[in-house]
C-alpha cells in the first residue's frame, strides 16, 4: 500500500515502476482517490524522457538477444519481435497521449489501418502462444524450447509433411510474426520520435540528388525514388554505412523501400551498377553487419541473393547451432568483422593478427555468406554452396584468384572443425585427410579465420568445447 506521494517518489526513481503505474486501473475502493492519483501521475510524467528511457531499455533488451528474433529457442516475450516490443509501443503512446490501442494510433496517422490490424493479429497470436506454452510447461515459461515446440504445433493444428515437420511450420510462423513486429516497431518509434523529440523543423541536409538527412534519419528526396531508380535501394544502405551519424531510415522511406522490394528481380541482379553497389557494401570500413541485418530484416538481402532468401528463418535441429541458418551466417560475418577492429583485438589476438595481414579481408565475408547457404536442399551443402559462391564471384567480376579462394573456403569450411572434434590430435591418422588437401598459406590463414568465426557462431557449449583445440 502506498500513498499518492509515495507512488510519485518511487515512479521518479525507477522507469519500471513508472511503467507499472502508467498501466494502473481501478479495481475497487475510492474512485476519487484513483482519479487524484491518475492526475498526479499525468502531471509528473515527462513523455519525452519516458520515450528515451523506454527506447534505451528496448535497445539493451535486444542486445541481450544478439539483436535477433531468430534464436532456435526464442524468448517470445523479451526477444526482438516479442510481446515486450508491442507493449513498449503502447506504453510510450499512452504516456504521450497518442492513443491506448492500435486503432487509436492509426487515427493519429502514426500507422495505417492495415498495420493496426496486423499488429492486433500478431499480438493475439503471441499471447495465445505464450498461454499455451505456460500450460504445456506447467509453469511460467517464455522460451520456446525444443521440448515444447512439437506439442505447441499440434495444438495450433500443424501436422508433419514429407518435407517439413509440424514444429518447423509453427516456428516459421513465429519468425514471420517477429519479423513483422520488428518492422512495425521501428516505424512506430520513429514516427513517435518525430512528434515528441523533433522540436522545430530544421532544414534537411542534402546528401546527394536522391537522399537527404532529416532528424538523424536517411530520407528519400522523392517518394517514388525506389520505383523510378531501383538501384537506389542498395545505395540507401551504402549511405547508412558512410554516414555513421544516421540512426536509420525515416518511416516514409522504410515504407517506400518495403513497397519497392519486388523491383529486385533477375534484371536488377544482372545490372552491373547494382552488382558494383553490393560489392561496395561488403568493402566499407564500418557498418557492414548492421546494414546486412537491416537488409535481411526488410527482405532486401534475400531478394538480391535468392539462395539466401530460401534459408531465412530455416530451423537447424542439431546440437551445434543456436540460431536459424540466416542468422548464423550473419553472426559469422560479425565474428569475422570483429577480427578487423582494434577494440576487439583482446578477444582473439591470433585471429586479429592474422586478419591484419590478410589482404582484401572482405573476401572472407563473401565466403561466410555462402558457407551454409545450401542447407536444407539435400546433399552436401558445402559442395552446393561452393557452386553458388562460384556463380556469385563470376557474376560480380572477382579476379580468378579471389574467386578460387572463396570457392575453396566454402567447400572446405568444415574441415578444420571436423579435425578439432577428434579426441587425439597427436595421431597422424586423425589429420591425414585434412593434411592431404593442398593449401597455400593464404588459403590456410583464411580457412583458420573462417573456422574460428564459424564455430564461435554456434552454441556456447560447442564453442567452449572446441576453442582449446
């Protein structure tokens, strides 16, 4: 039991208390006392400060989950794209007096009516999934563990097919839902930020004839830009890499990007300008992983690389991986990227030294993109991925030696990790197959770097067992 003054005091100290009190509702007792409490809370609440605190809270929460909703055993409440992302939006909008439900936000033109209905549907699905998960687990449980996925799939009416398990169907629906929530969360928070934080409108900074910067966001200067000049789709991500002061794209630009994604077709992929832009993305000194994740989030990466699009949200039922195939690939690229950065040199000094002396390390990112890209097709994914990698390198005009390096890495990316699993590394027979592979020093160095990044991108248990070897 607290007095109004005590409520206000505790609220000012702790954003979680403030959030709880913002949701307070009358159950019984004095209505006039509750009304006085509500007025006092409203007078004390600073919508701008509350918005900043909740956005920071969300960023920190997402960081705990590697910024990804694609864990194989996701937390459907706290992970990106989970219920908490929906609740955060409603808390912020309520604090600012912008609305208390999705349709009210649509009435304020913060989202469209279609998006409001989508959000309500996504919220209903996640809520039902969470309730059923609690019943199956017999306790509060927010993680979609493997042990529960099959039972949940049956409750939602999914059945096994010759090509896919029922649990895979359920999880793909979950990943699609989480992806949509993440997109709409970004749009809404940006629209709310403009209303709450922009203050007086300042003149946008012109970046080039196609783009400008406004409120620290990249903005297309023409609403039809992506339809008229599809190559601007890739250019937008390149500009975000080159202008680190930008925190993303404006809501209008994101919507235009999403509408124009179908323009990335076979003709787009054959265009030399677009091929050059994609290689530039891989070669930038900063922002690579962030923009590849953003491109994947908005279905741009899978459109440009159809083979990558086929493994988005694909489960991996093994003891080694903790994420879907697409997210594992992006994590491997992130690990390689960290080898190039001075601030992370203390993590893996040997890898950092090797990377520093490796010319054109962006070739390793290409190999990482393709190393698991053929999973789920049947057959040897290393061999199939090697063919995809060769086609990419030739289409994008890579030199013959660079092409052969990338192809070699994709084909042999499991060799070192397979040797590391052996119990007796001093036995010549253990490494005979590996040693028989003719390698240059450059190939050996590159394979070592890719292997460490790959195994580091598996489950923590696997990494801890292998890193000493």
